[in-house]
C-alpha cells in the first residue's frame, strides 16, 4: 500500500498503477484513465497537463460554517453511564450531570426551530436510559414534529419498563453499541455483569417489533476478526452498520494506543466488511465511506446541547467541566432558543482553516475529507498539541483500497469498448433509495464508459 503513487491533481485524486494513471473526481463520481509510458512509478507530468487542459479543476474549497442550521444535532440526556469502556471517546468527569425534563423538551423544540431541512437528533450520553424521565420527554416531544428523526445511542442495557414506553415512538431509531459475538469483546456493566446476553435479547426484541436498528462497533486489535465473524447475526438485525476506530486523542481512549489496529489491517477489514455487507443490502458507515458517498461538502453545523444548556460543536463533550469545553462551545440554550456566539464561531473557523492548511496541504484525501476527520481538534485551537494522524492514515488506507477495488472493473469496461484511455462514470445500479453501494456488483455500482469523452494527446 505504501508503494502506491497517489496525489492531488486539479482536485482529482490520482493514482499510478503500471503504465496507467487513474484520476478520480469525487464530486462527480467519475474516473479518467490515461496511458503512462514515461514513468511507471509515479503520475506522469504529461498526463497531469493533459487533464488540466481538457477538464476544469474540481473545486473542493473548504469553507466551514459552524453557525449554519444544524440539521444533524445531539442532546446529551445524561453524562452518567453503566459501563466503563476503555475506548470511549467521551472525556470522563467526576460529577456527571442529568438533563432536566423541561430542558429536554426545550432542546427538541429549539433544534427543530433552527433547522431548515429534515432534522436528525441523537439522544446521547453517557447512557441516555439512565435518565429515563428526560429521555421519554425528549421522545414524546420529538414525535410531535414532522421531518424529524430521533436516534437513541445506547448500549442496549435498559429496563423493560422504559423499553415498553420508548418502543411506541414512531420516529425513534435505536443505535446499539455492539463489539462482536464473543463475551470478551463486549464490555461488562459496572456491576461486573456480562452485557452480551442482555444486548442480544434487547436487539432481537427491537427487531421483532420492526423498529430500525443501527449497530455501532469500535474496532480494536482484540475484536477486529470477531467483527467479521459476527456478520451472520448482524444481517438479521440491521441495514446500517457503523464502524468506529479508536479515538486516541480524547476521552478514556487516550490510553488505548496499543489497541489500535494496524493501518493496512484496518483498511483491509473495512473492505472485506464492505463487500460482505453490500451482499446483504447493508450500508456500512465509516468516515471514508461516507465521504465517498457524498457529492457535496460535509455539513458543518452540528450542535450538542448539554445538560446545563450549554452548546458544543462535538458529541465528545458531554459536560461543561470537560477541559476542552471552552474551546468547543459556541453558545447556550436560552428561553427555548439556540443562541450562538458569532465571535466563537469566527475563532473556530480561523483555527480550522489554519490547521487544515498546516496538516492537510498534501493529503490525498483532502478533496473528500476536507479535514473533517480531525474536526474537533482543528477548530479547537490554533496550535495543536494532541494531533494524532492515525485517524488520517485509516482514512487514506480505506480510500486507496477502495480505488484499487474499482480499477479492475474500469479496465474491463474500457477493454469492452476497445479503448485504452477514457472516462468512466460510476452509477448506482440499486433501486433501493436507502442503500448506497460503493462496489461494483449486480445490485451495486455500475461502471459506464462515457463514449463522448476524448483523451487528446
């Protein structure tokens, strides 16, 4: 993987393999293929100039706006949790707080009022079910509004009484943490009780009632193979599977550097998971895969309403006593309204642009990522002291391996048309609008040769 020649050319992600240069336009989902008879170990300078002459540069200008309407938001119902997961990216504080019922209701109303499109609210923690009254209040308020979805992020360990109440909420989706089918891969409760049987039974109950489940796993060295082996169970429970990697710059996971998977191992596992999940019609979510699916810049607006009504731009901060709170807070919930400090937004914007220019200047993932993988750090301070580029390496590893997985289909398509060079378009061949494939197969992506395109010499 490290021997691949990749770089950015006019906003296109370019890669050299043998006597061919492949240029990918992530915005318009297309490849341009050119013969390289001059330098088979790097992108041909001649081909770079040819590309610049025949196609306008892809604009991927980074213009973060942390004050734009937050159509994806978060309400921290409580900071308390019944587990102590070592890889948790939430920073532990001595006295975690609960949100009041009135604040939970006001938070939903305020977020909906500022939203200009469909609003998705994550009900977050800690473990939200440990504050059942506020959780129920938020759910009840949420189902009163049109174009609003609620996602309960939970470890799945909560009472039957609470479950019987929230299962009735029509627009509620369950996002359950699940780290494999073996007991040693799933975290124990603080009571030292094994959580796996409880979580499995809860997920099966949700599934029987035809409610939507998103499964969320954190990949570590210990469970990386176990996650692959658990797909037989996963396919019967969900159509959306989210993979997290260890966030070693924040929270408890700062002590988990030794548990990070090898860069190439991570990329290969994600690609294996992608192949397997797409056969079952499951959307696999990772930062890179989501970036590849988007044709437009990421949404910058994100608000997390904390129990004490302060606003943060990240879900990794769940309490205002967090050491990074002042750097990532942008306002407060006042009189049922979102009040944002434009001064703080401006500072975050300047920090973000400065850090992207420092750390992302020559990154091959920049047209897709736009610095988003390091969002919290980039907008929090001008001089980063906690920068860890492992997340960036994971991102680039998956990107490179995805391009390599597409190239055989591109070559085959050109060969069928009797061409050695040309433009290939990637089209979604699936009729299910909720399924977003990234691989070429019968119900996935389709590669189409643009016969009107000519590669001049």
